């Protein structure tokens, strides 16, 4: 499944990530078609040559021209879209997505999918604190992770097509995880950190402290600037692994709190040494 | 108390911050003297022309030459140093410090201080994740906050001397807070965030997740790389405000956790909107 054979790419949902996929693939010479329920997004993308063709309604014709499909919708509506429009898909078409949670999305779509098309799920771990096609930027894929999340319904050919997409988009690291592995990982490295940043901002009526802030607080709360509709949906759709990680964090935070209360110097230093050692492995250049 | 009248500056404790003060003031033409219990730090600073004179022992002569003193010691030993060496201070000498906690330090030093010298406390809110004079760098003061923390023992002249020091070091914003205001502020914007970063790193046996990490996790845990001796001391010396802020954070984090469990969509979105709104005020350019 060489990528070169999929000339007409259909991007479904033209937000920040859909728009960034479109920009990147158009630069590589693909014919980019996009559908989005918001006509302004389509118009903006056409005017700015982010896409070649687009439509906000009567999208059947565009769908039927697609050689492959990239679902860049909110996870809650992805399945409905597939149910409604898969009748127009070309036979053999490969489809992928960009959703940040997997178990609750992938199995459902694969269950209702036509037998002659293949859905290979992927998570491009890139983003910005702003949303919408106007803020799309294909440089966000550089130095970022791309995770292919196959199930036993996927073929080697489909998985390799999906990996290649990540490669041509410019991602640095491409990995393969099961939906469950993915969801546990994302609960920890992304969702938990967003919950922490929000709680830190809302735990204190802190506006008056802004002028005293240093870089560490600013870094830690950058992601407290959050798209509430998308993240609420992502949290609920990954509830079990997220709650498990939140509880793990609360327990650990309380242990550290109690060490401070009791002035357990050795215990606290041991935590700090462990944290320093682990953190070193997370540096980009390691 | 014009700064120009204080030619011989004595830096007590030549670590990251002491060394950065030395570099900055030497560049401005002051005669920089330093004392540190570690002879290697003194030797490094002399060889690299960070200081003009230095000593690790028999420091009385240097102390007696000082026109002003900058205490850059760990907070737990600052008072002992003053008690031992203030007999060599010139009459009228102004002294400041760089300590990150105030109530537990300032009052104690002012209590035992000679009547004819003045201690005006200050907190340069700048740092790096590395320590020692070898890593000192006077550029860390740019875009940073400098807080003067006077008590009723301080004179207008002394406060203005201390503010001027912050100005010539190159700090962006200079503020005045009481020791109690300072300690509450620092418990929230600095100490709480360090506790969170450490707990996040140590709550999960997470080494295998490093390769999937995005920038948000990396930003949030940058400060999990922590000098355990200094921070343990700072936490214990600011225990009451820190525990108060930790408890506030735990309660808020649990509220958010429960909203996710109950799928309270409106409640959670309200938290995210508040967090986004507040976070905007913390951006550097606002």
C-alpha cells in the first residue's frame, strides 16, 4: 500500500489537526479534499490553498472520489459519520483517524464498518493550545510521536499504510500500541497532566499572583488553557484509565504532603532523587 | 544609599545564585569578594574571573573589607554565619539575601543582628535546574521577578538600596511584599508546583513511557529535576503555607476527579473555562 497510490485524500473535519494534515499532504503533492459542517472553515481553507476542494453539505460526491480517508472529527461523532457515509467509499479504501482515545472509538467503528474497507487507527501526539483550521500548522508534527493503534481486524498492509502516513507527515517517532496500552499511556502522560494544570489554576483565586510567576509555574500551567469541549469528551471516553491514574497521583501527592508535615527529610529527598532520575529519561535528547 | 558607594561587595556562598550575582556585579565594575566553605568553588570563580578575591577559610579579613554583604547561603545556616562574622562588619553596612522563604529566616537574623547594620531581605525569583557556581549565569535575571521583603526593622534608605540592587542586576519587575505575603505567594507559585512535578514523576513506574511523551508532560515535569537538599529545606521552612496550598490543591483535584467519575460535563467545562481565563493572565506578555 504505497502512499503514492492514494492521490485523492479526504480529510473529514477541518480543525487544527485536520488542517495540519491537509497542509502537510498538499505540500507533498496530494489532492486534498475536505468536508466540515462549518462552511467558514471550508472557505478559509480554500482561500488559503490549504485544500483543493471542500464542502460543508452535499458531500457525497467528494466522499466517493476519495482514495483514502482521514477522520479528524470529535470522537463522539466519528462513528455516526462513518455509518452515514461509508456507502460512498471506494472499495478497498483505507481510513485512519486522529483521535486521542482509542478503546472507546476504534472497536465501535470497526464493528459497523463495511467488510471491504479497512480502518487503521492512529494518534498523532501533536497539538497547540489554540484550535481551528486557522491555527493549523504542519510543523507541529516535527519532534512529535505518532502512534499506530491496530486491532486484530487490521492487516499488515493496512498497518504499514498507516505507519507510512505518519512518516510522510514528518513525525519523529512512530510506534505501535494496542488500544488498551495506548489509553493507559495517554491517561498518564497527557490527560492526568491536563487535569493537574486545570486544578492548579482553579484551586486558588490567584489572579493577583500573576506578576510574581516564574517560568516553572508558567510551564506547568501552559496546558491549563484548554478546549473544554474536546477535553471533556476525551476524559469521559477514557474514564477508567484516567481515574486510575488520578487516584495513583493523589495517593503519591498525599504521601509527599505527609512527609513535609512530619519533616521526614530522608523520605522526601528519596522522592526527589527518584523524580530527578526518572525525569532525565524524558528529556528530548536522551 | 546609592549603589555606587558600595564598591566592595561580599558574596557569602558561591553557588548558582551567588555566582550569578557576582558575575553581574563584576560586569558593572564592582570589586567582588566571595567566601564559600568549598575551596574548589572559590578557585573556579577566581580562575574564571567571576570574582576578584575569595577565601574558603580565614575569611575575617575579606568580611571586614566589605561595603555590603549578599548572603547566598542555604537558609538553615544563614543565621549562624551572621552570628559568627557580624563582628567584622563595617558600621552601617547593608546586607541582603537571596533566600526563597522569608518568615522563618528574616525575623531570626534581624533579631540577632548588630544595631548599627541593616538586613533587608530579598528574593530573586530566578534559577536553573542545575546548581553550583559553574552553572552561574547573570542572564537568568532578565524577565524575572525580584521581591524586596522588608519588615518594620527596615529603613526607607535600606529598602531603596535593596531595590536598586535588583534594578542593576537586570531584573524586570521589582515588587515589595511582607514576609507573610511572600511566603504564601511562593508556596503557591513555586513550592506547590515543585511538589506536583515530583509526585507526577514518582506516582507511576513510568520509564517505559518516556518515548511517548509530548511537550506538555515535558514542560510540566521539567522542575521534577530538583536539588533535594535545598528544596527539602525550603519546604520545611515554609511548612504551614505550603501544606495549606497542598490541601487546597488536593481538594480541587478531587472535585475534578469526581466530576469525571460522574460525567458532570457542565461542571467540568466550567472548571476548564475558569482555568483558561485565569491562565491568560499569567502569560508573559499580558
